[in-house]
């Protein structure tokens, strides 16, 4: 920052001697006004700046004193000279475009864990341990697959918790599942694929991610057992993305028979199943079902992240890729970003190895189970007859409200007017099917997230939603 602004003072230093002081003051003043010298920037000492500009120290001292008197600068004995905070610079501050619902009275949108549960103390300890342990050479350009110690730790964790066949050599550290899908998309495009099957309803992000890789997202229907094999076979695609442990958003768990049928399809067409295990650790009625990848590692690419377990802002995820695609994925990862930040990986590795990750998951599971029970009880009280579908798992539920609260568009308008953020199931349909699904007399089907809300906030939010619906 200072080096760029210093160049603005060079013309002032070259001004005629009698006007040099005024020119220097004017140039400094304009640098602060324009934002080239931002509030809080520490300026060089008068001796250093005078030497750099080739002017007398008294000239710089006088300029500093004058601008301090005007409020552009501030100084303290022994503390140096700084750009003041009172000036409104020409450049506007950076905007925050994070996806939030500002001013919402209640926010039931799905997809976010409780960020207040983030284990700051344990994470800080892991950060300190990683900095102490990391050797100097580890801070250079990394293996694009990721830090070996993290890949080793994650392979053991995933094999133990999710039943995957986890070879650290086939594990790639990514910026979340989004980058994992992008990497696979480019690899599939290189192998001649033109389309990828996606669940309908499913994640709205998949279409854009695959479109960026030159692939078309083909929406495929579901039933109570998971993705239906018939439409998958008829579609002609040879790759499909599924969420078998807890389908997003319907909450269906892929049945054993359906798992076998999907694997048979992949073998028959020389295809690939991409398993997004987005919240596989959170099952409340029984132990989680193991990952599909464990049944056929060469036909299933497995991806997950800490976005639902720790925090999405960490941007840490992983991809277990079949051997035939590993080379293309790693090459694309290298050209995309030269590898994931090393220190972040070292911290997560320490967090996993010390058992802190397991302890955090147990804490979250207890909290989220209580919140799910609270939400279903509140719906039963304020919307009697509501049907909650899907297995007892994850961070959201599907609620089908009883007759009398539709049509759905009118219900959503009333909720929005009351400041309540909710999303209907129709929002998660693929664009090609959305008009047929949204009919004026359709029942109200909501995807309600609860993990980020306290039990008291859940009860209050459901009550406000009921008031809005009947008001």
C-alpha cells in the first residue's frame, strides 16, 4: 500500500524549492482522500521519507504536522505517524455478498450447521501445534493432491467412520465438494462425456458446476428408495451424482436393493457414480449406513467436506477418485490452484489425529438431534397433521403441511412478509421440471433447516410461521 502511494509524492519532491512543501502536503492529502493511503496505514518516519524523496527532513516533518492538525494523520509520542480514521476515502469499503437473509425474523433455510459450535479452542490448539510441527520445506508449493499427513489421517477416518476403501494415494484435498465436482466434471469431459445425471430434486448448484466444465446436468427422478434405475438407463448418461446416505433434499436413504441396482448400471455402461456424502455422519435413529463407495471403489468416486460438520468457510473437502480418473483429476487440480493451503491442511490433520474431530461430531450430533425433535414437535403443535418425511438424519427435514395452508405461492408470500425465510421443495427441482411441479393447488412442501437454530429459536420461528399463515 505505502509503496504505491509513495510514487504519488515524487512529483511533489521535484517541484520548485519555494513550493515544494505545499506540493508535498497537497500530494499527501490527496493520497489519503483517494484511499491510496487507507485509514490505519503507518507512514515512514520523517527521516526515512525524506531520504527516499531526496528532500530535507524538516520539509517532511512540517507536512506531517500540518496534516495531523487537519485530521488527515494522527501521531503519538514514540508511536509513529498513521493515516487517520476521520477521512471518508473515495473508494467504498468492500461489500459482503455472503448468502445470508438480512433482517429475517426467523431463518429456516437449509444447509448451514451451527457455527457457534465451532471448536475455537481446540482449533486454535491444532493451529499452534501445526505451526510448530511443520518443517520449512512444507510451506513450499504442495503436492496438488494435498498434504500427505492429512490424506493419511482422512483415509483412516473415512474408513473407520464411513466404511470407504480409502487409499491415501487416491485422495485429493479440495476446496469443498463444489471443487471436487468441478474436478470430476473436467475429467469426465476429457473422456468424452457430454452430460451428467443429477438427482431431481437435488442440489441447485450442480447444474452450474457441470456447465462450467462443459457438461449438461440431466435431472433424474427419485422414489422412496432413491434414484430410479429406469430413467437413469434411458437417459444415456454414463455418470451420475447421488446422495445415497441421506438424499438432499428429500431425506430418503438409498435402499440396499437400489444400491445394488445402481452399481449394476455403472458396471454395464462403464460408468461412474459420484457419491456426495454431505452429512453422512449425522444419523439419529441408528448407526449411519456405510458409504456406497466401499462396495466398488473403481465405480464410485466419493466426496465430502467439513462444511456441515465444522464450518463451510473453512473450504476443506476431499475426493476419493477411481484410479482411471486420478491422473486427470490431479492434473486439473494443479492447473486450477496449485494445491490447497498447506497450513489449513496441517491444522485439520492435527485436529483429526488428536481425536478432536470425533469429539466435535459427537457434540454436534447430540445438539442436532435435539433440534430436530424440537422442530417436529413444534410443527405438530402449530401445524397439526404435518407430515415429516425422510429418515432421522442430517440438518433439515421435509414438511408437508396439511390442506388449508395452500396454495404454496400465497403461503410463501405471507412468510416473506413476516420476515421468515423458508424454501419450498420446488426450489430444488431441475429447471426443466419446475413448471410441471408448481401447480396453484399444490400442497405446501417445505425444506426446513434446523441445525443453525437453538431450540428456543425453532419454537418461536414455527409459532411466527403459523401466525403468518393464518393471519
